[in-house]
C-alpha cells in the first residue's frame, strides 16, 4: 500500500465509506487540472464539489470529465495566470 492508500483507507473508515468506491486517480487528475488551468485554491473546492455531486447521484467519472473540460476551457490572462490570481 502507498501512503495515499493508507490515508484513503483511514479517512474512509472515519467516515463510514468503502475505500474501493473512491476513484483516487480521477480526483487527483481533476485537482491537477483545476490547480494548473484555473487556480490552485480551486482544486480542493472542486474536489469537494465533485463529492457533493457524486453524493447526489452523479457518476464520478462523468462529473469529473465535465469539470475537467470546464477547467480546460477556462480563460487565462495574458501573463499566464488565471483570472483572479
């Protein structure tokens, strides 16, 4: 097991969740995309929003793909930063 696996297992136990249902690579990829293409503090907020959507019945992969596509089209300022940075 990796440190991430250990953390996810412990956090899931704390919250009464099944670690097998946590799409870690999907969440990490989405967080990376948002952090690099939108703004860094948006990554954990977006991961939370993904969790809320999944908790309300959204498919994790589909919801992450939609958010990733949104991040990919997010406007970038001329200096290379995202608006608001």
